[in-house]
């Protein structure tokens, strides 16, 4: 049986890849790498320390493939180690565009990877026109969106609310978001804990993936800069105000309104969006994403 490794440097990675991992375990021996290293020294120090831990993890067993998800900065060091060791690298979510430092990281991972699973047709074409052989890149849709579509609806809150997920980045002040949402006193404000890549944080609450999807599903409006507001919210038809530059180049579904990180513009966008209704957008969705990826991996490994 072929052996696969899936690095999960965040609990979100495991949750969003749940369906794929379940499918892969039918055909492969699958190990999960979850680092014990804590992110206490910033992005550069954490990248180095987690790479050392991952290198030691790989000494235990020979793997036929490592699945690298997304564009998180710490994933680049892990990908480099696989390349040095001659382990096949499969990149999930390549070809996207976004903001902050994510694009550089994603491009570097793409260059090091052997096979690519995109989340949308725009990214699929971008990788091929960028020089990736068409027989090494496929668009089976977003795993995140597939999971969101399968989760059973369940109301978590009983009154109207704004769901705010804001990951602070350089040159953007979270106080602008706080000021904007304070102008809607008739709505409860629901937040989730952000990452602290730039040593700043927003929100403290943590939810299961199922509860988080349902918080998106029943929100009057989602406000912030999470990729989940572009992907998962698209298939649920939920109004979104996308704030600032973190996702500024990412493919946008019809339910998303972009605004700079300025309180008055955020307020006006929220005011507009809470009055709108949207149909689900399939821009990131294809049926049986997990099954299709698992089948393709059986063919190519």
C-alpha cells in the first residue's frame, strides 16, 4: 500500500480536508504530521523550527507522496525538505492569487511540486499558461467548499448577527473593522480567533468546523478577510464584505463586496450587503471533489 503524509500545521487544515483524508484512507496508508513547535518567534523563526521537526518526522518512514495544502508560509520549508528528499509533492490550491505574502509562498510551492489540484478554472488555466504540463494539473473544485456543502444545517445563534473573521496584516488597523461593526447595535457580533502571523490578533472564540460553517450559513453578513468568506460562503449564498488586501486578488464569487480597511467604507458595505440576497455560486464547487482527487492519486502514484 502506498504511503502518504499530510502536514496539518493548523487545526483548520485537518477540518477542511476531512472528506479527502477519509477517502484516501480507503486506498493509501495516510499519516498526519501535526507539529508540536509553538509559533512564538514570528513567521521566520517558526518556519525554520517546524521544518526541522518535519525533517525528523520523515526519518521514521519512507513516503510515496506528501500533500501540501494552500499557501501558509510554514508550508514552504516542508515542501523544500520533500524536494530535497525526492518525495513526490502534491499541491492543493495552487494557481490562486491573493494578497499579503501568500502569493510568493504559493508560487514557490507550485514550482517545487510535482502534481497540482486547483480549486477553480481560473487557477487551472493560470498554472498551465505558467508552464505546468496539462497532464500534471487538474481542477476538481475546492475541498473546503465540498465540505461546506455537505454539512447539515443547524442554527447556532437565535438573533441576527454579523460574523467577523479578521486576520490582522501589516498596514491595516483592526480598529477600523471594530468601529464599523459598532454601527450596527441591533446585530450580535460573532468573532472567531484569528491567526497571529504579524503578532496581532483579533477575536478569541473557537468553533468546530461544522459549527463554523453554520455560523457562515445563517449570518446576516460575513465581514473580514478570511478565505472561507470567498469559498465556503460562496456555495451558501451568504453576503460578504471582504476587507483590505489579504484576499484582494483572489477569485471573487457574486456574493462578495470588496472594500479597503476604512471604517466608513466597511460600514456602507455592510449596510448594502445585509439588504441583499444571493443564490449559491458554484465558482469554487465541483461534485465529488474528494473522490476525484483520490482516484487521480491512485493513477499517478
